[in-house]
C-alpha cells in the first residue's frame, strides 16, 4: 500500500537506522526525513540511501510551526514517526531550555499539524512518538519499568520527554489523534554521536586517551542494539494498538564499569594490545548531577502482543559496533568537529 511518512530526526543516531530500514523494506512508501541538522544530525549517516527514489530529505526545524505546516501541506503525510529531539542528558543539565523547546514545543507543533491536516480523515493515519525509559525515573536494585510504572523524570532531558509523552496522550484523548508510543532503553550501535558512553569509550581507547566513567561506574543501564530498536519501531508503527505505549528493552543490564571493562577487552583484542592495557585508561570523574542509579525495562508486552524480541547477544552487538567505528575513522573525524571538542573539554575535565 502506498504511504508517505514523515520521519523526524532521521539524520540522528536512531533516526538514521529507522530511515534506512523503511527505505529498504518499503519500496512503495515515500520516506521524508525532516531534520534540522543540529550538531547531532549528520546526513553522512544516510549516505547509502541518498538518491533512492523513495527517499526525500527536508531540512526543517520542528519548533517552526510554519515550516512543519508547509511539510504537511506539501506531502499530505499518512503517518509520522517522531524521533527528533535534543537527546543528551549532560547537555540538558547545561541548557534545559533548549530541551523544552525542541522536545516539548517541537512535539506539540507536530501534533497540532497532524490534528489539523488529519481532522477530516483519521482513518489509516498514525502518529508514532519515540520516547525513553528515563521518564520512569530510577530503580533500586530490584524490579523493572513496565508500561504501568508512574512517571518520575529526574533530569531536564527526561522531564522534557515525559512532558512530550503526556502531550501525545492528551491529543489521543482530546482529539482522538491516532497515536502510539514507545519507551526504550539505552541504544548502542553504529553512527552514534561520540558524546555518548560507548562511542566515546571506543574513540578514547583507540587514541590512548582517558576513558571517563561517572562516579564509581555503579549505575546500571539496559542496552539494546540500535537495529533491534528500529525493528521494534517498524513493528509497533504497523501493528501497535492505538493509544498504547510499548516498552522496548534488551533484557540486558550492565553496570557502566563492567560494560567499559568488557569494551576494553574487545578493544585490546582488536588493536592487538596486551590484555589489560586499555583498562588502565579508565578514569573516574565527578558523578553527573541527579544521576539515576538503575534503569531496567520489562518488554514483555511488546514480545507477547507483537512478537518482537532482540536479535543479538550483547557481546555480538558490541563486536559489530567496535568493528564499525574502527572501519569508519573518517565519519568519526567529521563529527568530532571543533564545536564538539570544546563541549567535550568543558564536560569531562578531570576533577
Ligand atoms: P540524536 O541526538 O542522535 O538525533 C536527534 C536528531 O534530531 C538529530 O538528527 C537532530 O538534528 C534532530 N533534531 C534536533 N532538534 C531538532 C529540531 N528542533 N527540529 C528537527 N530536528 C531536530 O538522538 P537519538 O539518540 O537518535 O534519539 C532519537 C530519539 O530516540 C529521541 O527522541 C530520543 O529521546 C529517543 N531515545 C533515544 C535513546 C538512545 O539511547 N539514544 C533511547 C530511547 C529513546
């Protein structure tokens, strides 16, 4: 069936994997990637789909109502998969208003455009909001986040995502906008901006630079291979029930320090270094303010209802990820531009 879809944030880490999957899998869809190309958006992420007949890039800021309406007017979208966001917790601590603007206002602008353009025909339309497990707050040593867990965001990033989730649900209840949501755990894989833990560590180990780990590295995160997230988004977009939230996770919890030690082992092997040499680069830095102790996702609903499950073991996914970064030195050089270097210096100076 022919469809025209808007994927916001398609030039970012997860968005580029979703665009690639949809362009390759659905030849009869037209995929419009709407992205403002902030520091985190990089069209090199999609070099392999550029020029494909079912793929269009539109530079657009989701907080700009006129620009968003113009896109709806031009393409008459059948669906929206919304990933555009400010996504880095540390940056949200430095500049919370930027997060409120893009994540809250930007989402509301998109919802409003969809409401206006779809108001006479909501049949077969779908607005999919991609969100994070961080909206649920922090867990102790036990338990998991389920779809019923009460929201308890603790960083400006998670508060902005929680707020956008609420707006999506409000548009469902108030205007009957056909929405579906998902909340996912930490992603890892190729094309990840090197301010995030895994690509940052790979980059620094390779260059014999200190590998910063917050506090004592005791924080626990659930990790999911980004291509498995993209598959989950495909499944939920097409088969999820309207108005529902689906949690997505890897059933794969790691303490930060254990994850970094595993990565050091893989890197020693890949770089032909003596075992244990990369671990010496681990440097503990002052903990992030309000650092949530543990996130863990129960993705049973998605598994039972829609049959999705992660496809890769963590060790296998990590190996693939390391290989990609080592084979794509040029990509890394391009994204670690002057502006990023400055931010990195401010954020990770040893204390
Ligand atoms: P990212 O930072 O890599 O990419 C974000 C993209 O959004 C970039 O291409 C950027 O240019 C674009 N963007 C930012 N502001 C914009 C604006 N005002 N208008 C249009 N485009 C704009 O982020 P990511 O890690 O790929 O995350 C994508 C989505 O998934 C986000 O909504 C995030 O909250 C969610 N999420 C991420 C993770 C994760 O582990 N990375 C986990 C769960 C959920």
